[in-house]
């Protein structure tokens, strides 16, 4: 069976897909085609027509997709005491109220969590890989940074104002912050829903067991980052939670959606279910 799998052009996603891309594991009759787009494009694509059989999406976006897609227990990007960061030029006052902030996408989890932190600011929606430049040029006051920008921002002589993952951990008494998950279309049938998630889990486990070649594959998607930063970034977002969400990962995801609904940001209450 052909499966189109959407994922972002980033080292952590690429690391997870190494075994698929290089055919390192038995595929059990599945042929996986890679659709590589930034996460906000994948969010919008899923929302528009649920075209892809399997795709990465933001946890925020899933609030609008739960009727069409089920969450796979493997493949999540979760920060434990860390996550998207807010950056600014040095010596910028820390208050973001009524400020212009570069945002990597309307449906990104980073945007949802920032709105839980402070609602009164002006979002300037900006491609994720242009945010540091926007802050550096003075086009915006702050930048909300995801992906490897979380560890490369100092190259622009910027400083971290806030780590939303750390704030979330403190606010929720210790829960991790789920940022992205991989979801599978519910209409594919019970056999696919019962078998493909396990195959993807094997791909992740293979990469973790063969870290060096998987990192060499992943760095192709690192936009010029060093091997050291590539290793560090993959280590941040491909972890035990990625192999299986586990009870804390589930609780963090459910709490995120509950808080979004309670704050009036999300339109309805979502009760999560998972496939593995």
C-alpha cells in the first residue's frame, strides 16, 4: 500500500524517517512516499482536505483535525522543560505586551502557548527560517523561534527572553510540552491503523540504535548547522517520548488542548485517542 507521509525539512523529523528513506527495515507491503514541507504548510494541507494518509502536524492544529486523523503514539516532538523560545535584540525590555512578534504559523503549537502566556501582542506571521533575520533587522520586536533556531539564535547576537517549554513545565506542575505529533487518517481502515503506526515506531527505534548514520542523513535538513548542533537538536526532540508518548506525554497533550479551550482560543473541547 502506498502511504504519503508528510514531514518537515528538519533534522529531528529526518532522523525519524531515516530507516524509511534508506529502506533499512522490512516495510511489510507499505511503500512510503515523503512529502516534505514546513510544519505550517502541513497543518494547512491537513486542514484543507486531509490529502495525506499520514502527516506531521502541530499539536495546536490537531484540535481542528481530530475528526479526520488519529494520533500515532510514536513520532511526537516533545520538550521536557524546554521548547520554543522568544528572542530579541540584546537589552530589549522583556515585556511583550502590545509588541510585534514574528510567529512561525497560525496553527503552530508555539503560537498557541504564547497566547496562553500573553494574549495582547501583534502577530507577524513569518516563515520559520526567516524569523531570526526579522528580529535582527528590526522588522519585529521579538521572534518566536522553533526548530534548530532554538540553538542557533546566538549567531545573530540575539538573546533568549522566554522559554515557553520551561514556562509550561512550571505552570502545569511538571508536564512536558508536546509540540508536534504524527497522525494517520481514520478512513484508512482498521488493518492500516493497527499496523502502520508500529512500523513507524520501528523506524524511530532503528535510527536511535544506529545514531551515527541516522544523524548523517538528518544533517542534510539542518540548513548548514554543524554536526555538534545537529546532534544536540536531534537529541532534544527525538527522545523516549518520541518512541512512545507515555502517560506524561498524553497528559501534556490533553492539558494543552484543555487550556486552549478554556482560554477561548480553541473552538471545542477535544478528548484525545491514540493508535499504536
